[in-house]
């Protein structure tokens, strides 16, 4: 199974208001193991970034001035994700922006769902932890994923963190290290990504109290001779 952990950063929150993608970060995982292959690009959106967005991701208009336009990276990006299962936190946001970029190109790229299936980890988290906070930061705290280096959002860093969170949410993984032999695409450098301290993610074992054990024995007594838990 080939999965792509994906995140984007944007100029604002709504593509219908003319906002654009400014960063794409993707990390490849095959059979629940990170391969080291990645895709990372900063993109010139040809419009101003809202101040509120800059406060979130720290990417400025000046930094993007010499970066490629989306039409220059669209084909390589689509080639990287095509046929994969995308893992995205709050998928409608990222998918909506990607679909909008493809629509603006008008080159027949179609939509994300024409090429990929999508898992939304926010939907998963709400089902698994109803009534609790399920932001990526909250899930990091819940599963013991170290995100202390995440002062600002960044698409590639957030994709790596989400990969760890997703694996813990779906049963854990013994080998999460990024390989040294994988080929990268775009401007990313995986050697610069902070690694996760997984020793903090050990499950707690909570023993029953003496009162709980007594209550359990009383329940077994009430079941009588038919109680299968006392049969040899």
C-alpha cells in the first residue's frame, strides 16, 4: 500500500476568495514504513499573503518572490501523488485548495479524487476521541509525539508529524525512520527534519485496585458454577 502524508500552507483560508497554495509537503509511506521519498515545494501565489496566515506559517511574500508558479510544479506534484492513498488532517481544506489550483490551470488535471483516495485523520480522531480537542498539536500530546520544534507550521514538518500520529492512531509501527536511499523531489531536505522521541509514547499499564478486585470476585460469585472464568 502506497500512502502519501500531505499538507499545504496557503495565503488564507478560502480558495473561493482567491487564496492560493504557497507550500506543499508530502512524505511517502509504503506498507506503513516511511521510504525517504518526499515532495516539497514553495510556490509563488502571485498575490499577497494575509497577515494572519503569516503568523501561522511564517512564510512571507518576499520569500516566495523567486519561487516557481503552481503551473511549473503541477505535473511533478500530480505524478508524485497519483494512485496513492492520501493521509491529510482536515482533508477538505487541502483538497479544496489543490482542486482549485488544478481548476485555475485548466489543463485537464481533474480533481484530487480522480487520482487518489483520501483518509482524513481529523474525521478519524473525532470518531476515536469524541468531545475532545483533535488538532494536530492535541493529537501529538495524546499520543506522545514530540512536536516541541513546531513553533510555526510548515507543510513538510507537519506531514512528518502527521505520519507519526497516523501510525499511532492505526496501531503503531516499529520502524519509523526515514531511509537514506530514497529520492526526493522539490526543495525539501529530510536531513533537516526533527526526529520524534517515541520513548514517550509507551502505553501505560494500570492495575486494578483492591476494591475493584473484590468487586470482580463478588461478580464471579454471583455467576455460580457456570462461571467460565473459574473453570480449570
